[in-house]
C-alpha cells in the first residue's frame, strides 16, 4: 500500500520535509517538524501520520514524538519503525479525508 500521490503532494506544500516511512508492510507519513499549538504554547515536534485504518477502532491516527502533558485524553505509547510514538485516544477521523484535513482533525484536541 502506498500513499495517495495527490494527497501527499498537497502535504508537501506545507511540509516539504515529509517522508514516507514503511513499517509492517504499510506506509506512514513522517513529519519531522510539525508545529503544534498547545495550552503551554507552540511547540515543534516530530509526528507520524497513519492515514489508514488497521482494525484498532481508529480509522486514522497521528502519533507524536512526545506526550502533551497538558492533556489527559488517555495517552498510549506505540513502537513503529523502531521508534516510540505517543498518541491520545482521539477517534472518528476518516481515512477518506485529504491528509491535510486528517492532520488538522487530529490536532483539534490539543488546541
């Protein structure tokens, strides 16, 4: 499975450094410098987008290089592509949306 070329091209307009990462035979989109507005202020971190459903009850997920301590949201740690990633319990973001909209939807509980 490969990323949708048109959706990926749109993301590259905002994050030219985005990388396609392979893990477990699937693709993820690595954003090494995602700016996130939080209660504590803006922060630049690394993020990993899974824009497809894998049967875990989450149609898509956005993983972060660190946990945002200002938010409860049931955080968990995942090992993907040899690295630890943090994700909060935030569901209902459809894989049919453009990748940019998926990211924006996953950032909403942090704002």
